[in-house]
C-alpha cells in the first residue's frame, strides 16, 4: 500500500512519526506514535524503528487509518526531517546526464561517491547556517534521496532495488569555495557542514515510486526555477549506486543515499550576507 511518512513535532512533545491521511481535506496525518502508545506499544525509535519493522506495520497502519483515530490537521504540526539520524549519508556527484552534457563534463563510468553527516540534516523550512567567515560561495542543488530499508554488503545489482525502503527529496547545500579551493581538493568540508542537508517533508515508499522512478525534479530559489530535470536522466540509478557502494562498505538500514547530484549548471551563486539562509527543500520537487 502507498504511504507518505513524516516526522513531526506538536507543542513541546518529542518528535512523532506520522502518516499522511490519503485524500484528506484539509490535509491531515495519523499520529502513528500515539497510535502505537494506545496499542501498548512504543515507537520511541522513530522513523528508524518503523523502517526496521518493515512491512509488518502496514496492516496496523491501514486499520488505524480506517478508524479515524489519532488524526491531526497537518497545519497544526511542525514538520521535521523525516529521518535525521541515519548511520550513513552517501552522495553521488555528477550524476545527471543532461547537465553533464551541457557543462561538457565527462559522464562518470562509476558513481562518484562523497558523504555528508547526520549533523548536516535539518528539516524543510529550517535555517541553513552560512557563516561568512567560512564561505562566500553558498550554492544549491536539488536531490532525489534513496532510503535504504534493508542493509547488506556486496549486494547484487539484480537484488539492490529490494533494499530500498522509499524516497524523499533533499537540498544539497554546498560551500563551493571550501569544496574546490581548500582541504586538498577533497569535497568533504564543502559538503558536510552543519545544516547543509535539508530533507523532506515526506518519505514516499518504494511501492508508490517504483525501483527506478522517473519523476520531475526541480529547485526554485525565491520563486525562480533554477534547476529543472527528470530522474530519467540519471547516469547511475538507485540500484546501481546501492550495488556499487556496498562493494566497499556495509550499508545499514536507514542509510540515506542523496542520489544523485546534478552537475552544476551555470547559475548565480548565493552569497549570504547574514548568518543564516532559509531552506526551501520542500519546494524543490514534485513527486
């Protein structure tokens, strides 16, 4: 069954896991954490626990959706990053064919992996910290994010799609001066700063999106479309990246693969004049 999963906060409560109520007007969500508690169960592990439980929770969610209990107006809660504590955040560079051709970048023969950290993750609409003493070349890129639901090592390409739990959207923030002009040419410091990975709002499960989704992906800055592509342009799709990365490291459930990254098209850079910028990752794509 199709699900759109969120992590949210209401009042002073700790983060809860929610499921969007299909076709609700106004938009509503099922507070799954509260539903678990009413069933004498705990969802203290949040989205990571829900992913680990796998398909076994689907029947319970369907029952709760049909009862109408534990539902909240979506407008009454604060939506957080759907998953904020993965073991790994692996990213893929230069992975959109159309943008690579536009920029005369060679199309990579294998995925170009780099990483961010869990401390980079923030929710949609949260502030991006842009310290002018660190960077004067803040930049933006929209990403499709793959959530690994079942881990493994040396995963066969033919089996890799079955390891996908779902997908979300991300804003890959970069400090271009740190990425290319410092740290010996290694990308880490230009990519992995705190708040440099806004994600969300929702995780869409694989049964809705498929193994190799072909969806429009775009980024707007102040209402202006700055990136507009489609995931059919991927050089290396989700299954390719999972199989390749698992040759070198164990992928655990809840690993995030912001896959892929656009080759940067020509566009104005963001030059922050204040200590923070507003993230609009939730405006970047329509899935």
